[in-house]
C-alpha cells in the first residue's frame, strides 16, 4: 500500500494545525457557525442530530494494522467505543466533541491518515474494488491509478468549491464490485486492440433524489493522459454545473441536460487544449506509485486443500471467501452484519482483532468494502480455519456475504440530521426475520439496501431489493423498490407502490422473497427472476 513521503506528511500536518486553530476560534465565538461550516466540512466534520460526526478517509479502502489500531484507539478515546464503516470505504465516528477534533486529526496524521475532503463540494475519497490487487479476474491492480488521482485531487485549487460533491471510482475488472457506473466519474482500466492499457471513462452517474447510470463518454484514454482527461471532465462540469439549485448541481444533471454527446464534445475540446499545457504528471510518478502496490511474497506451492469437517466453517468458506490470483490463497470477508446487529459497526475490540488478524494472516493489509464489511485480501487457504475460529469468538464470523442478511444501511434518523426515517431498526428486524425463518440459503445471492432519506447513502436504488424511508405526515414510512443492481449489469430499482410502516416493510420484504422462491427458474438470482417476470406478480402479492 502507498506510504507517505515528506510532502504528504507535511501537507497533512499543516492541515491539522490549520483546523485546530479554526476549531478553537469557533469554540471561542470568533467564528460563527455559518463561517465555520465550510471549514469543518472540508475536514470531514458534520454536525448531526446529537453530536458532531467525523468521517475519516480510507483511500480506495486500503489500510494496515497500525492504522486500524489507531482507529480503534480513537473510538475509545474520543467516541463511545465503536466506529461505523461506510459505503464510501471510510469510517465515521458519531459522538465527537468539537474540542477534541484537532487532537483526533493529529492522531490520524501519526499513522498517515486524515479526514480531508471527506465532505464538502470537492472531490471526495477515491474508491475502488475491495478485492483490487488480489482478484483473479482483474486486468491489473487499479489502486495505483486511484492513488495518482487521489494525489491530483487533494487540495486542487480549481476543484475545492465545485457546484456539488464529486465521487470517483476506479476498477480494473469486467466484474464491477465498486458501483462504478453510479459515480460522478467511473473509470475502468481496459486494453485496446493493440493490447495497450488505458482507461474507459463513464461520466454522469449517481444516486440521490435523481438516480442516473453513467454513460461511457470515452472508451479508451491512454494512461499517460489519465489525469488530463479527468481534469477536462471536471473543468467542463465546474464551468457549467448549476450553482443556483443544489438539487440540480450534480454532474449527472449536467450530462443529462446537456446530452452525453455535447458534454463529450466539450470535454474533448478542453482535453485538446490542456494537452498543450502539459499538466499530466510525469509517467515516472505513476511508476513510482506502482512500486507501493507490488504483490506480497506469496508462498510458492501453497496448499489449496481445505478441511471441511465442520459444517459451520464450510458454510463460511463458501460464502465469505473470494477467488485469489495466487494459488493457495483467497480473500476472506469479515462480516460486520451479525444477526440483529447494526450494519457496518465495529467495536474497538473488534477493530483491534481485525488488525491483529491482518498482521498474522494477510500481509498486514485490510480493505474496507463499500458493502460495509472488511476484507483480508491475501489469506492462505491453510490458515482459514484458524482465522474463522478467531472471528467466530469475536462475533465476526457471520457467513452471510451477498445474502439477504448482508444488508447495506445508512445511519438514518438515529444519527443523521438529513434523514426522514430510521434505517438501523429495519435492517436489524429483517436480518432477524430471515435468520429465524431459514430462507437465507434458499434465496441465495440477494442484495438488500436501505436508505433513511432520498440522499441514498444506503444505495437503495441499486438493491435487488431496496428500501427508502420517507416522512409521511410526520410518520416514518418505507417504500419498497425492486430490480436494482450496482454491478456490471447495472440498473435502477423501481418503487412497487404505496409504502409500509416499520413492521409492514419487514413483511413486504419476505413477501417479495416468497414470490421469487415460487417463480424462479433453475440458476436464477432474485434479480434475474424479477427481470424475467416483471413487477406485476410482486405487486399482486404485496397489495392484492
């Protein structure tokens, strides 16, 4: 993984000192909240229902055991002993005191971490495939390109105050595990007919109140022009994006209203202009970054034999491990979704355990998944039973990856000042329902996502089953959506009809699941069956 040089460290340390002074001036009343708000947001500090929330960046989801230990220490020292891993591959703390914010950032800086640009109308944390550098199906490791873009976008003076927040994802596999086409810019590393590496650019995706799937505006950009083309995309957006209406300020609205063809024409013209300016970093810089992402020293001839004598262990292996490019290894997913638990939450003790297990079994590396779980990317198959045993003892051994119990959920009205309804209790009740009724195994791969408002932090538009919490005359109400996907077969879910109360939405999810079980054909996922039979059979079962 990437390690800071002196310039990285100096930049982060300088920002800590700067924000410490800003926070102190706010505490002393020398800054009003209106003056302080844009400053704190650029440092990841939100003011939520009960306290400040701090969002810490985990670039493309990669961190080491020292960093995870530091996150655990922050949870104990400054919060209530836990953190919440998010769909942006970050971590959030929900009970922060403003007077502690500078000290927290200083503690993060000691382990090469920060909260810079995790909020505000700027380029946010660059996300990527959580199996990057390990997946058997990837073309190359996409993280060096994500890191190059991270460095380019950090403190970029032209893009510090964009019309709206901006999110970029980078992948290098035809299997999309990062919701790439639901980003403002999605980049896939590809090859052309000559076998040369390049980047395909998808621009104008996003969720929120107006979900859109990004069209491909450029199928191949040479890698030595990657940053220049990204900057051209941002410049056209910065020039024409709406600043008079925040609901129409995202780039997806610009691409839709301008048209993908006209937007691309303007980007290409800007790109041609910028080539003459020579803003692209030297290719040697990309090569320097690549050296930080070389493969660890995998054991030659590592055994691929797994003793499946314990059925609980065998089930966990089947569900929670992913094929690795090195023989005798897998990527092992640590589920943060115990039955009845809060999706994405981990206690400080669990964070420390995951850190220690990464050091013992995964070359000192962890990944945060956008599905709010944690990955140990490089685990010997021979070590899986010992790993699973340790996870089971800590309540981290749930064998539920990509099942209906592996729920994505935002914090909702329990924490968020923007939410209209609670997400967490709904997620808890659904996981308890399906753990009790025994249908999880029969349902197979089924992705369920819950948002507490139309900002869609829980990605409900992209769920095979999605739930959106709304306020209906002062009462929490939940809309059911079907047919979404964030993967390479990307699609947006559609609302089934009138909403339900909290108990009713749990029943509605089971009803939709039962329709699938009744109607499916051999080999079909829930999503496949929905696409084949359409909405009508589900609506009939739900509403009569």
